[in-house]
């Protein structure tokens, strides 16, 4: 799905009143850096920009709070979430636990249908990477991992992975502007597809963990170089 700025979605809100669309647009502004950590989300401003009702905007805020991309502070309203180094480490520790578990549950060798589906998505991912189109890259990456972990046979586990991945989207997107990291991510995806054709779940899990650790380390290096604040 292409990123749609809030101002361009105003007519959709007026006709459909979709609070989900408000939430989606705001979340994308956070993920792609249009809204910065600790920036306040002002109800009246968002209402004016979108034409959405106050109720719709508040419902959108509630959705974003559930997804962990914003926080509500006493007397300060809703703000874009910022991350301490400890919070980053904790989030990724949880992601590693969940994603390794899912990789170990996938029945290997995987079906030809799953391998073909992932390869098709990965072709889009690689094309977006080469073009430097971070929005397409973001979408294809999400589809790849949701398809992969959806094959674990536990829908609750797959949904938990999706939720905590959402919380780390702003962290991961910092590395997407780096050409070398994008190239490595492409190689890692193809290695995962190759591993699906083999019977070694431990090797697949190791590939998955290496894949998510690199963006974390990239983000933490920015954190350290920035004097301990992002």
C-alpha cells in the first residue's frame, strides 16, 4: 500500500468516517519520520488537516496506543513514542524469542506453494531496494515476514510477532536509508527462502535472528552517537 499523506486523505475521512484510515496515516507518518519522537499529536490540528471527527481522531489515538507507536502522558497529551536504549533492547529480546519460536515451528521442507509465494514477494522487495523506494520496501518486507511466520501453525504467535514488529518499525526504518544494509537484507531474505527447502529449523531460526539484529544495532549506534537520545 502506498503511503498517503494525511492531507490527501481528508475527503476519504469526510465520506467514510474511517478512524482506521486516520490511524494508518498517522502511523505511517511516524514510521517514515514525518512525525518525530516526542512530537505532540494535537487533536484540533489533525481534525483540521483531515476533516475527521474528534471521535474518529480519538479512536485513532487509541489504536496507536495499542500498537505502541505513541504514548499518552499526564497533562501533556499524546506524543510520538521515543525509545531508550533499554527499551530497544527489551523489545528486540522479545521479538527474538517470538520469531525464533515461529521459525522452529514451521514444517520443513516447506511446501512449494509457500516457497513460491515468498519468492514472489521477495522479487518485489529486491526491486524496491534497488530503486531506493523505502515505502515499497517497507510494504514488501512486512508481507514477506507475515507470510513466513504465518506458516508457523500458530495464529496467536504470528499476531504477537506482527504487533511487536509494528512497535519497532520506526527503529527499523532508520536503517532502510543505508544502501549496504538494504542489500544485506535482500540477501538474508533469499537465504531464508533457500533454508525453507531444507530440514533444518535451527538454521532458519538463526537466519531470522541475524536479520532483525542488524537494524537494532544500527539504531543503537545512532543513539550512542547522538549522545543517548533519539
